[in-house]
C-alpha cells in the first residue's frame, strides 16, 4: 500500500512538472546544440561525439509523431524526460527516508532548479542524463535493500549502468560509484563477471552508430563507418583533447568553487539555505542518501580533475548542465534540512512552519518560471534566417562555430529557406567531407582547410562568404568585407582596379556595410532582460550589436559605434570579447574610467586568459604607470609565453627605470 501511494504521488509530481514545463516550452529550434539534435532526430542521424545513440533513438520516435513542428516535438521530449525525472526523484526522496512533506518540498525544489528547467524547454540530451542518474540511484538502492537485493535487481542496475554510458559520459563516475556499492554487498569475482556482462549488454546500443552510419544518413557528424571508428567517436578522439589545462591546485579550487556557485544559484535562495541546514544533519542521514550525495559529487570532481577547464563564464556555462546530479543531491539534502527544522519546531508552530516552507517552494517555482520561460523564444530561428537572408543567389557560406553551423543547417534542410546556398562546414563533418579530413590527424586540419579555402576562392564561380573570418586566411591577406552577420571573402589580388572580376559581383559587393535603420540591438532581442538567458543564447544576441559596432568602427565613425559596443556588452556581461571591445571603444572616445573598469571586468571574467591582462598593460602604459604595466605584461607572458609579450615587458621595465629587469626580459624575447 505504501508503494502504491508513493507511486501515485510520483505520477502526480511528474504530471504537474510536465504541465509547467510544457507551458514554458520553446516553440522552435534553440541555440547551441539544439539545431544539431533536431536534425539528428529528424533523420535518425549521428550527433556529435559521443553520438548519444539512446537519446537519438528516443528522439526519432518522438519526431515521427505528426503533431506540430519537428523542433517543437523534440523540445517536448525534453519536457517529458525532465518530468519523468521529477516523478522518479520523488520516489528517490521517499526511498532515502524523507517524510512525505519533506520529499514533496525537495521534489518541488528539484523541478524548479534552473539547471533542470532550462534543459527541459528545448532539444537537449541533458534531461535524459538527469533521468538516468535518478533511475540509477533508485535501482542501486533497491539492489542493496534487504529482501529486494536479488540477482534480478542487480541485473537491472548494471544494464541501466551500461546504457547510461551512452546517455552521457559524465554518468560514468556516479554509475561506477554506485556499482561498487552494489557489488560490495557480496564482493565475489563471479558476481563481478555477471555485473560486467549486464553492463556490456546495455552498452550494445553503441552498435546503432556504425549500423546507421553505413546507410549514409542525411545528417552525420564525422561519417563513421565500422565499430572502431564508432569507438573513436565515443571516446571523442576526433573531437579534440579532453583535458584543457594542466592540473593545478589553484585551478582545481577555482573550478570547484565556480561549479558550487552555479548550483547554488540554480537552486535559489530557499533551496540553498535549506541545503545548508540539511548538511548539518547529513552525518545522521540514511545511508542511501549518503550514497546519492557521494555519487553525485564524483561529477564535479571528475570535471575539475579530468577536464581541468578554464574558470571563465563560457566554460562554466558549458559544464553547468552536467551538474544536475549535484542539484538532485542538494535538493535531497534540502528536504533533510526542512525535516530537521520541522522537528525542532513546537507542535503548535508546525502548521505555520509548513506553510512557510511551502511558500518558499512556490516563490522559487514562480521566480524560476520567469527565468526559464521560452514559450515565445524565436531568436535562434531568426538568427539562422538572418545568416542566409541577404546572400546572393547561389552563394557559398563557410561555417565553423556550432551556433552558425547547426542553425544554418536547420534553416536550409528543415525550414527549406535559401536552399540555393551551398553550406560548407570548415571542420568537414556536417555537409559531407569537402576538406577530406576523414582519417587525418586533427593537428593538420587547419593547414588542409587553409589550402582548400584558398583554392575555392581562386576557382569558384560562386561568391564565398564566411560566418566568422578564419585567422589563418586573414594572415594570408584574404580580405573579409562585412555583410551583416556574414563576411564576403576576397583574395588580395581581387576587387582592385585591373584585377580579375569577382564571382557574382555587383555594385554592392565592395560597398562597406553599415547597419540599416531597422537593424536590431542585442538588448531588444531578449525579452525580460539578458540575465534570463544562458550564455550561448546571449552570445547569439550579442552578434547583432557587435557586427553593427564593428562596421561603424572600421569606417571611423567612433561616436556612432560606441552605443552599439555598450549594448553588446550589456547583453554579453560575462563575454570577455564584448567587454574588451567596449574598453577599446571607451578609450577611443575619451572615457578612460569606463575603459579601465571594463578591462578589470574582463580580467576577472577570464583569469587564465592573457588577452585582458595584456590589454590592461597597454592601458596602464599609456597612462604612464609603467611599473604596473610591466607587471601585467609579465603576468600575460606567464599565461602564454610569446616573444612579443616578453619584448613588451622589457620596454615597460625600461620606461619604469628598472634596466636590470628590462635586460632580463630582452633575453626572453630573443
């Protein structure tokens, strides 16, 4: 009877969450990976490493339902998976011995957590990962509990653990932690062999990748063929190195502290305070709760140790969705804290205390509803169309970044807008392999792409545009003329008097682009203010004011460009590039205090990036503070040892009157 009531309450929690998430669901494609995942779901294609075969199979089923737009259907899958995670979370809360009221409060906080909610409203793989973490915790507890500890329940856990490795790679760490705990009930080698067999059985879903790749699906990242290349895909060997920085104690502390701050902000004030209260009682908590907490903490530990990412806003935004297990664990601890507070209250005060806790939960839900509501969000769809809208008929558009690539692909392939434009992915993944990069070491890709791009510019009869000018082509003298969100590429010997004619040229090609009267400012594209939106979405919006500011700046119209730079930085408040651009513009228009504050803000946002420190050094040198400038140049050199920075440090020390240190830095400059 107890299970029946808990099951009914779990279904009720899932239904309520589904209604709320459905009301905030994005109506079309979103930013980041959303466009790619919609295309993969629509064609049963292969997503970026590790491929996410479990998610793609589920998404393909949902995408085949003839209701609404395919992007909306795949978004709805995220809402359903997140709602299912909320329902299972309630079961988990009761399983770790939280009373019903505390379990309900913990579930409300979990459902309202912005890490969970943001992923629930658009196409993402994270809702399935969150669901699997909660499912693994439930199965592990069942496999170790008294009469339920049967070989069947153990098999269910390890089969789900094998599947989880293909759901999201961060689940490896909690799955191993829980698996060791389950096996430790009776640590025998024969049981270990059986467990490994069930993990391998769940892992066989991996075969979806090479089997589907063999049929040449319309959308395929990397065009894998064969099991060995599928394993390379799974291990991200063709997706760049996993570790981003050498492991250092200060970097480890910064990463862990930053992730803790992100999770606390996602829980809200009430959730964080209740979790703090619950931590005091954790020692006396049921062992199942301790297992969930320790397993969840393996995720941020692995991210900080294995990945060692730079502690800046962009990287924290990338890892934040991985922290849903930590949010789940803290919500359970918050439920424990609520229960301890209720126990401390006098009996006569308990109704008021329960009402206060319920009010806190409802306020958190209402507040986060405002931040997570995407029911009217169409910026990503607009961005894809604006990339393509004004290109000449039959143009070639070369793409590189995820936002540009996947949104342009979605717009042409699914929305069937500007299908005359030839799309080229500079990494050679999405639109075939025009650069012939398959099987080539990643370190040679830029060299090959550089050569192929130059040949395309020489021989193509199509006008060639780039979403972002590649640095290697700029260094080779290729000119990039702004044209809205894209840039027309022209060889150094073209477009000048007596030079060969430009393909598809007309009178507008060489006319400098300036923003038209109806060109939107970034702030106008994000209803409710930029802080409601994630980093990737705001990066899309920043593009609009940024291209307008740059075009005016390049034409020497500094006073007109400055408000656009201000607007871009207002939306990209944690975007280092936007803050540095505003600092440069402020210095140019005679606002040194603003320039200095923006440089300090940029340095704080990216403490391991040498560029803000180097620009601050230049500013201090111009201001006559040569010693401070020299110290900044030294710091920038330590972050990235370049002879130019050593030379700058030597010059600054000479101006500061310290010839000995200047001589030392001249030696490093060569």
